[in-house]
């Protein structure tokens, strides 16, 4: 799996997941449960991961989303 986006913004994360779902691209959000460890301060960004074969399609689907 390869990372296509990294963010602390939970709204952006939700939007990115929606875009990937609409495009039919399977994805995984890494570090999603770190908030329990970090005390919900947003120190650890969540990473959106897709299969290597889907990286180009995912980047096209997320082209309107600013990085970070």
C-alpha cells in the first residue's frame, strides 16, 4: 500500500474517503486510532493508503484536494 494523503484535518479526511469511495478505490486510513494514545491533540496525522495499482487513479480522484 502507498500513501496518497496525510492530514490532521478530520473534515478533509472524511471528504477524501468520500471521493475515493465514489471512485471505487479501496483505501485504508492508517494511524486513525492514534487519537486515543495522543489525547486527541492532533499531533499524529492520519495517512490515507491505497494499493500500488490504484495510486494514479487515487491521485486523479484527489486532484482537487489540497495536500496536508
